C-alpha cells in the first residue's frame, strides 16, 4: 500500500523547493477563511503555486490519489468557501501575483489569480483607468478569489459585478488540463459562455490561474457624496427607489440601519446616534457629479430626509465613505459578526428589513443591517458572543427565517458572498430540483471524481 | 415497427389542433433562416408552441423517438442557426408572444420567447424605459432567438450585449424537464451561472421559453449624432480609438467603408460617393449629449476627418441612422450578401480591414465592410452572384482568410451572429482542443441523445 509520505514525496518531486508546505503551524494558518465559528478540517499539505504548471502538477497528482483540493486566494471568504476539509491539499494561488499586461487603448488587463484587487486597480490608475469591482476586501482579496465567487462591492450599482469585468480566463481543470475561455474582445459568441460558468463556481469546476479583465475610465478619486438621514429605514429605501426612478446614475448607494449607526457612534462618536434611524450615503462619479449629487439630495428631502447634505470637499466625501467602511469593525467590537448577504428586488428593501428585524426579535439575536441599497443587496450582520465553538442555534434559526424571507420576496440567499459551506442547506430551496440536477450534471462532467472544493457551493 | 405517421399522431395527441403542422408548403417556409445559399434539410413537421407545456410535450416526444429538434424564433439567423435538418421537428416559439410583466420600479420585464425585440422595447417605453439590446433585426427577431444567440446590436458599445440584459430564464431541457435559472435581482451568486450558459448556446442545450430581462432608463429618441468622413478607413478607426480614450461614452459608433458607401450612393444618391473613403456615425444619448457630440466631432477633426458635423435636428439624426441601416439592402442590390461577423481588439480595426481588403483582392471577391467600431466588431459582407445553389468556393476561401486573420489578431470568428452551421469548421481553431472537449462534455451532460439543434454551434 502506498503511504501518505510516498504520496507527498510524489507531489514534492513535481514542484519546486518550498512549494509543498507540511509545517503544522503554517498549515494551521491555511485552514480557515474569514467566516466565523466554522470547524475546518485538517489539510494534508499546502501548495503555494507560482505558475500555471504548478497548478497543473497539483491537480494531476490530486486526481491520481483522489486528494480533495481546496483552492485559496486571499482567504477572505465570509461563507466558508476556502475552509479546509480533512486530508485536502490547500492550493494557494496567492503566490501567482503577476500583472502580465495592461493595454490602455483596448482597456484590457491580464492578471494572474493571486494579484490583489487593489493592486490591479492601482496598475490601471497609471493609465487613467480603473478595475471596477470593489469588494470591501479589495486591499487583501485576490482576483482569483473575486472571480471564483463573482464578488460584488460598493460600485456594482453602476459598474456591475466581477463577471461584468471578465473577458476570458485560464483555468486548470480537474486532472490538470489547461482550459482557456473567452477572448480579449468585448463581444464574442463562439461557443458556450464558459467564462461565466467558471466565474462564481467557487472552485468546484476548476482552478482559475489567470484572467483577461476589462478596465474602465477612472472617475475622480472623491466623487460628490450625499449623506441623508431618515426617521426610519423604510423612508431611506423609498428615497433609493426615487433616485433610481429619477434616472440619476449613482456610483454608490448605501443604506445603514440604526443598529449599525449606533455601533459606529458608540465607538467613534460620529453624531449619528440615537436620533438617526437610517443613513443613506450616495455618490455620483460622473462628469455631471455636482448636478447628480444635488438631485439626489433633493430627492432625499422630498422623501422625508431629516437631514440631507452634499459633501463640500473631498475630505468630507472620504469621511462619509470611511463611516460606511467602519460598519463591520464597529459591529465586531460587540461580538462575533456573521455577515449575511441576501438580495431582493430593490423595491422590497423595506419589507426585507422588516423581516430581518422580526427574525432578530423572535430569536433574541442582535442583527444590524447595511445594504448596497441600489442593488437590493442587504448584509444583515448577526452578532453573537465571542469564544463559542460554533454559531449558536438561535442565530441559525434567525438566519433561516431571513433566508426564507428573501426567497419569498423573489430574492436570493446570496448576492455576492457565495454559497460556500454555510448556505448549502438552503440552496435547493432557492434553485429547485431541476436546477440542482443540472448543477450536478455539470459538476460530474467537469470533476467526475468530485475532488474540487468538495462540500462547497453546490 | 412504429411508422412515421404513428409517431406524428402521438405528437398531435399531446398538443392542440393546428399546433403540429405537416402541410408541405408551410413546412417549406420553416426550413430556412436568412443565411444565403444553404441547403436545408426536410423537416418531419413544424410545432407552433403556445405555452411552455407545448415545448415540454414536444421535447419529451422528440427524446422518445430520437427526433432532432430545431428551435426557431423569428428565423433571422445569418449563420444558419435555425436551418432545418432532415427529419427534424422545427419547434417555433414565435407563437409564445406574451409580455407577462413590466415592473418599472425594479426595471425588470418578463417576456415569453416569441416576443419581438421591438415590441418589448415599446412596452418598456410606456414607462420611460428601454430594452437595450438592438440587433439590426429588432423589428422581426424574437427575444428567444436573441437570447439563444446572445445577439448584439448598435448600442452594445454603451449597453452591452443581450447577456448583459438577462437576469433569468425558463428553459425546457432535452426530454422536457423545465429549468428556471437566475433570478429577478441584479446581483445573485447562488449556484452556477446557468443563465449565461444557455444564453448564446444556439438551442443546443435547451429551448428558452421565457426570460426575466433587465430594462434601463430610456434615452432621448434621437440623440445627438455626429457624422465624419475620412480619407481612409484607418483614419476613421484612429478617431474611434481617440473617442474611447477621451472618455466620451458614445451610445453608437459605426464605421462604414468605401464599398458600402458607394453601394448606398448608387442607390440613394446620398453624396457619400467617390470622395468619401470611410464614414463614422457616432451618437451620445446621455443628458450631456450636446457636449459629448461636440467633443466627438472635435476628435474626428483632430484625427484627420475631411468633414465632421453634429446633427442640427432630430430629423438629421434619423437620416444618418437610416444611412447606416441602408447598408445591407444597398449591398443586396448588388447580389447575394453573406454577412460575416468577426471581432478584434478595437485598436486592431485598421489591421483587420486591411486583411479583409487583401482577402477580397486575392480571391476576386467583392467585400464591403461595416463595423460596430466601438466594439471592434466588423461585418465584412461578401457579395456574390444571385441564383447559385451554394456559396461559391472563392467566397469561402476569402472568408477563410478573414477568419484566420481575426484569430491571428486576437479576435473571434463571431462577435454577435453565432457559429450556426457556417462557422463550425473554424470553431476548433478558435477554441482549441481543451475547450472543444469541455463543450462536448457539457453538451453530453445536458443533451446526451444529441438531438437539440444538431450540427449547429459546437
């Protein structure tokens, strides 16, 4: 019988020195992502890939020995998408971090999977361009992880999600074959849209090693920003609907609830405390930003804002954005935050928030909500006691209610974080049996041994 | 042994009167699409579906008897995508033409597959919205066909292709199961992106019966329009690159070559005859259209335009667009037009046009080119003698050179028309063996009997 040590030796022999990591301390740091209170498995080893050939060698080896493969970028998943399983190889592409090309005239970049989102954006900035997708983790998450989860962000309301900025991929398939999907052109219909199939497949169909990405003209650094407070979340949500209906094209439209605002105020003394029940932050990054921002301010006033102001300076804009970015750290001060991610048709935001509040009250769970309101994407943050081995039962009961409510309202379990480990038990409720069967058929076609990120996504 | 008549009786019995058509004259009108000089097969029958259940019944029957299914919308394919094969059932969804819902606040519509593109757009217009994808066939092509081919159009340069306006689908799979993909929300990452997999799959994976579509704010009917003439196509293409680089956001950016302009002038005496070697037509449909159009005019002048003017009236705008729309009928006066559809990185437009001209000269074929220049998408129109049973060999030889040139320049065989029948022999050159294998694996997973639109797309 072949021993574990023989199997590992074989992997060592096909990679360079230092690429196969078996040091228990290092392995330990690769077991978890940023999802709280999950019990990860114990990996066999970690592979730090430096080139596509390393990924090929690892996947060929994994197939031969039926070793589960957990692909990993920055490890910032909030859904357990990069959680290790027992006996797996954690395959890190974070070490493949070359920006291979920026073509400013065609507004295209080619980047390896391990490039940090913010680094790509900075490289684009040198040409007056930007990489639009901006998940909150942009300084620490990788393009590969962003692609695998079809990550969203704050600017989606104007620029779309990660998928909308991808032209083509290099993907290593189960067994090690290298597939190239898509193209360098914006249009192209030769063959199936395999690019979109791999984007958002959470590492279950192949390992993305590089991508051809679309860049866009870079807007001003600090666009005009509007802040408006409301007597309740519903009024804020109505203002959001009015802004969209008025054909203003905000580049950001965020709504924060009272619980979030209090958590920030308790920490930073912002003044958005007791009196303010909901705060809307909106931006217009167009050439007509001044007029757009003023129109949004007026619409907020027309829809009952108790305060509505346009930022007078870049500094004020920055501070308002900073306020939004403080939501999670502020909630983290109160306990362990489980950040959820439902999405509903935009006009049903008030209904969804009411359902979230009811679920929190019914199960005695503290929930604070921040919404990418322009997209109907809400992040109810369930906060619970520190130091528990797993998520407490009432939190899951409340989350269960929240997920079911999102589906009842014609929405989805996950707008941008992915299914990962934590939402699998609800997935069939959203997709239905036919869709589950098609998912399984595609998975079987591309990963018949079922070793790519098992237990995730589908 | 079961007879053909028994098999047809079984189909009759599961559908309503008049839905199964076997009249030879009617069948004859369903054998061809708008691709010239293809020899279609002889269908067994035509089914005019009125509801999803009819499609289900037809696909279940087809699977039982291994009858090939050729799905059909408006029959406007230019790639042979809806050409009948021998012994097939032509399954028309053109008769499923209900606009089920327009939700103006969430900017969403639900439409059956047979709704005409222009009808959906008109329904949206009642709410100040538009359905953005606008293939040239918009008055006669169906949403179902647009989805199956991921149709493009003139406005893609600003609003993207059909895929960018689709949120979810109802699809009947081989055997008759009904799959629902996607959702009503703009964001959503639960499961694989099956919506994008079916969009552009040319009827080979399932039959789309209805779709949840994204609407957008409706711009003015006649946006400001710029017309600029150039001493050669290359100069026009350089102006296109300059317009994009200048961050102007044109809603349309079309470039016509000398051969096209002469064909129109010979017919309509437009004045764009001998002296003009290339004509650029650009539009800005934004609120800042006046400034945008003026900026584009200036850029044309800076890049050597021999004439550049902004339309003074809606009527002038309309006439310029009309000029563009006259390209194909004008070329049709000269013979049979085979409209091709390559796409290259935008900055390589001049190279591609040069390669097209060389191919035409080398093989003695008349080629006129119109380009959706903002996307790098060119339509070289190969014109040949009327009344031939098939496309003459020199035309294919020239087309072969054109396709290979597009691939060499990092482009694609087809920007928006699809592979259909006519580009299959080049598909592997673009996709490569790994991609072809993945395509086949997915096809086998979803249509193991291989009866959905056989001989098309992959």
